[in-house]
């Protein structure tokens, strides 16, 4: 899916969200996690989470500086320049202790969402991505989203497991970057 932290390109000016579109300010809670709508001030806590080069093995990209992150987050918070499209970004925080451990994101157009996820290396293999992404998909469905899609490198076993646990299935389609398209049955 390309660098999941950069797939929402900077917005010159925000478009108005479509009437009745999902709430960009929604908080999502799971047994272990709090998914909070992204703020520019989250850059300081996210910088160390995004600092490991191995996070970009399957997606491309590289660890961002604090300044790059602040610019990226400002653009993400400003929202999509495309009419009818909304950007939703959440940081993942552990309820126990409050550490920021990653993010999930969704780009919503009409009744379809494209999603991405990342968990920092020290917190991986604890089921955090599965828990956050499953909750995100449940929330999207509760908001009227009928189709959820993710683009996953064919060798990315962990992301395939996350997608499968969240109810997505490989469609057989391969995108221009060679990634497999996974989708929820609508
Ligand atoms: C993909 C990623 C989010 C997984 O995060 P995580 O919190 O470790 O995932 P989970 O703990 O929920 O594990 C999900 C499954 O993947 C497996 N898994 C986790 N890391 C793995 C690895 N490195 N190799 C193989 N399997 C792995 C787990 O065992 C688990 O399997 P199970 O469902 O059979 O129990 C994390 O590796 C990451 O952020 N990678 C970099 C960013 C990225 O590639 N994002 C996705 C773009 S599509």
C-alpha cells in the first residue's frame, strides 16, 4: 500500500466533508487500546514510534524527522482536497500506561474506505494491529461504509494476517505497485 504513513498527500485546502459522512473526531476504544483522532501535536510521540527503518521494508518510505511529521500531520488533519473524500487518522495508544504505539488510517469516499495500519517495532506481535484494525473496520461499518480495501505486499505475512482477521480477503487484483488488493465483501 505504499508507505502507509504517507499515503494521504498534503492538502492545499480542505474540502468540505460530504453531508452525513463519518465523524473525523470519533474516538474508538478496544479492550486494550484507545484510537484517538490525530493531532499535529502527536508528532513528538509518533516520531520515535516511526523511527525504525524496518517498518518501511514492505511499504517503502523512511523514518520521518519531527518537522516532516508535523507537516504531514498538518496536511492529514486539514483533510482531503478532493470533494467527497475524507481522511481519518487515529493514533493508537495503550490504555495501560498511555504509550503511543502506532496508527490506523482510512480514506473514505462515498461508501468505500481504503485503510492502512502501522505498529511500532517494540509493540509488535502482541495482537495490537489486529485489535486496532478490526475495531476500525467495525467502526467503518457502523458508519455506513460498505466496502473496505487494503493494498498489501504479497510477502507481507503479518499484514495479510491482520487483514484477514479484520474480515478482508484477497481479491486476486494486483495494483500498479505490485501489491495485492484485499477487500471486505460488501
Ligand atoms: C503489519 C504490522 C502492523 C503488524 O503489527 P502487529 O501488531 O505486530 O500485528 P499482530 O500482533 O496483530 O499480528 C498479526 C499476525 O501477524 C503475525 N505476525 C506479526 N509479525 C509478524 C512477522 N514479522 N512475521 C510473520 N508474522 C507476523 C502474528 O503472529 C499474528 O498472527 P496470528 O493472527 O496468526 O496470530 C506491523 O508489522 C507493522 O507496522 N509493519 C510496518 C508497517 C506496515 O507494513 N504496515 C502495513 C501496510 S499494508
